[in-house]
C-alpha cells in the first residue's frame, strides 16, 4: 500500500512542471515584445543604415525567432513526454512532429536549434569584424564549434545505439523464426 501511495504521489507530481510551462510561454511573450522593438528599430532606421547594418539587425531578429522556436519545442515536447501525452487524433494546425517526438529527438532538435542560433551569432560577428578583437572572435568560433561537434557526436552516438538495438532485436528474432520453420 505504501508503494502504491508513493507511486501515485510521484505520478501526480509531474503536474508540478505546469508552472514552468506557463513561465516559458510568458518568457516567449517577453521575447516577442523584444523582437517587436527590434523590428521597429529596423524600420525606423531605413535609409540611415547601410545594407550590412540592416542585415545584422535582421540576423538579430532571426536569432530571436529561433530562440522562440526553441522555447516552443521545449515546452510542447517536455509536456508531451513527461506530463501528459498528446492524443493520437491530431487537431487541425498541429505540427507533424507533435505526438511523435521522443526525448532523444527532442535533444537533437534542441541541439540543432542551438547550433543554428550559434551560427547566426557567428555570422553577425563576421559581418562586424572591426567591432571584435581576435580573442573574442576565437571565442565565438570555439563556442560554435563546440556546439556543432557536440550535436554531431550526440547524433552519431544515438544512431549507433539505435542500430545496435535493431541488430540485437534482429538476432533475437532470427532463432525464433528458424524454430517456427
């Protein structure tokens, strides 16, 4: 009885994550307001800025957009994986991945988005080289390479793990098939 009570408590405690999802979506709202201010700044500076400056400002807006997408991926996927599954019957307008992303895929999506954000930041640095010294540029490059290599290693190790599981399953099924024959 104590075990069942503890399991029930642990199962219900997953709903303690709900306030985090609310905070993330409120943070997303704050990010949207900041992106709106960023866009207003771009529009007000039309004609006053060079093409490179406008591109840099747009890259900042892309960076904010990807960060917002990252927040949504985390919010929806963590809810789906740890709190309450999304029903198999899809609602109109729901993304294709909703209801089918597992934790490993979530991590890959997160890492890929972080690499994209890092690449945009690095592109911003490269477009504004005079503003940065060599050491700062090397830091940006090293950080980006760390994210990119980490993502590659994680994806590779995940692929090896999945391949090993498939191979193990195939070898386990092969003797059963020969027994059936």
